[in-house]
């Protein structure tokens, strides 16, 4: 499938206007404004503490902004959001999900429970034949069928992350948001996961990668948003953002950018 092209004539799938949010008695973001469009795979880049994970929580509705007259948060054009209908358009993989999954849970049960917004098939959750087939098709699509009956705790970190991405795709959402997807992975696992993300982009999914790692930004990313101290400080095409001057300023340290094969690495300048 050809990559979809974003049209700024269409409403954004995410619209944040002058957002303020607090957690644990501390203000995490203030006056955060951002618009993201379908067909525009984007990297949200910045140092630790920039507000990136807070952005994920705002998108997934785990965190709610302060209600103010001049601010709003809209997902797919709606301020009043039905979480069940949202799952069919938006998949989110945050950094905490993996830690909540029991080691003994079989992968097929983990996959099927996604249809119910749960972790595991507790009493009363009965997947349909169509859902069972859909789950198997997604695992096959990402070459993970051999893990179907494996227990989650027996998988490598790379396999766990890839299964969780497949789980987020069971509804075939338009947008997939990933918080630090390659964190703590070795080189082989990292490369396998990045290949999976590239495949998703080619199939037409709008991928949002939220990261502090420049080498996690795949060539299919067409926009990079830089965050620092809870706000957007730079926003543009990869060539405009992923260079020595802009990244050195974003991370507040001298950096040298190297590029090969559509990927970029950074070295101390």
C-alpha cells in the first residue's frame, strides 16, 4: 500500500490547544499546543522530563488537562471522547503496559483481551470466532504466529515489544502511538522492531514515535516535533530538525549528527 499523504485541509486527529496538566501535585505541561494529522507519521523528540510521556497519557486519556476557557483537547475532532470507539481508531503502547502483564499469560490470550480493553480473558470475556481469526491474522502479518501459545514471560524483550505492537493493531487503528518503543532493546531486537514499524507505515498506519533516541526515528517519519520543559520548541521536516544545530539546542549539549540509509546517529561534538 502506498504511504498516505497528510492533508492539512482535513481536521487533525489530535488537537491540543493551550493545555495545562498536573500530576502528583506538580505541573507537567503548561500552554502545550500541537496538531497532528492522519498520514503524517511523526516523531516526538526530546530529553527526559520534556513532557513526552505526559503527552502519551493525554492522548490515551489516562491524564486529563485542566479545564480552561481558552484550551481544548480534541481526538479525531471530538472533545467528548468515547473510549470504546477510540480504540478502533487509535492504538497506544505506553512504557507501563509490559510491566502489568503476568509472566504466565499466553500470548494468544493477551492478544484477544485487547478486544475488551483488558489484560487477560477474565470471567465473562468471550472472544468471537471473528476476533480469534483477526488476532491470528495480525500475528501472522508480523511473523509472530510461532509465539501464539508461548507464555509472555518466556519471551525476549524484543519479542515482548513486538507482540505488544501487534496487540495494539488488532483493531487496525488509523494511528499507532508508541512511547519509547526501542528502550532497553539490544541491537537485534531494536532492528527487528524498527522493521516492524516501517512495515506498518508502508501499510498505511500513521505511526507516532515518542522518544529521546534519534536512532529510533525510521525513514518513513515525515515530521519531527521537539519538546523541552513541557512545550514544543521546534517542529518541522526531519532535515530541518535532525541536524547538529537544532539537536544541540534541543538536548542542551553539543552534538554531531551522522546519516546513513535514512537513519541518523548522534555523537558528541
